[in-house]
């Protein structure tokens, strides 16, 4: 079934488009593919980015804190980078361009999600303490992306590279993977550090 991608806030999209039209921002980006691409660039696939916050009580559901929006930057048929925005007291602002393995892995996970029998709302879920990023498929496709929180019916697709022992691109029920993530975070030397 198709994914229902939530609409990105207009200021987030506008900040990425402004950065794409700035020769300085593109030239100074640490993304070789973006610097060497010729022709028009477009921002698409807006995905809200949330940080995973373990449940406060044993057996509870984790929380997800919205921290930004990520757009895939396309040059023709090829995705060459991601444009990221962050929330500030003054609203959404451009943060950076990036590329790397998570970019293609996100595209692959989105294609995987489109083959599932139900409709989901896609988000990115970052687990900084494990250096992990997952495609979070929220079971309420019409939820407000800003306030969406994990639900027992949600799915997670870990992106590659995934932490040891977690298979990338395998669809997991959220309630099955969360205990593993929470246990690993409790054992991680980064546990308790700022995200």
C-alpha cells in the first residue's frame, strides 16, 4: 500500500530550497555528489526525524521527540544527498546537507514499506546512543507528524548499517525491537549523554 507521507512545514522546505539555490551552501557542503552534480536539484520525500527516548517505566512504550525534517535531494532520477532542518525558537531552519549509507538505505526501506499490506506514515527514528537510524512506520497514517508517538502496532525497519545483532532492512514490530534497544541503551557507555 502507499505510504502517507506527512506534509513538511513550509519553512522547513523553504530553508532547504534556499540552501540548494545558494552556490555557497552547495559548494561548502561536505557531500561530493552534491558539489559535482549538474542540472536542477529538487527536495522530496520529507520525513520527520525523531529521537528515540526509552520508556520511563519497564514494559512501557518509548517516546519520540521531533528534532527535524530530512528531505532527499534528487538530481534527475538519482538521490544525491539529504537536506536537513532543525527546529529553533524562531522556527525551522536549514541545518546541513549529508550523504552516506543511510541515504540509499532510507530509499530502500521506503520501497520495502510500500509493499506492506497496510498504510503507514513514515518517520525517521534516531537512536543516538546506538548510532542507529530506522524507518519508523506509524500505524496512524493521518497522525500529526509533530506529535506522533510510538504505538504497539507500529513497525521499525533498521537502516544499514545497523548495530551488531540487529538486522538492517528487516521489518520489526516496534514492541519486539524496543526491549532490545532499551536494554542496549542501558548498557551503552553513551547512555545518559545528550542526544
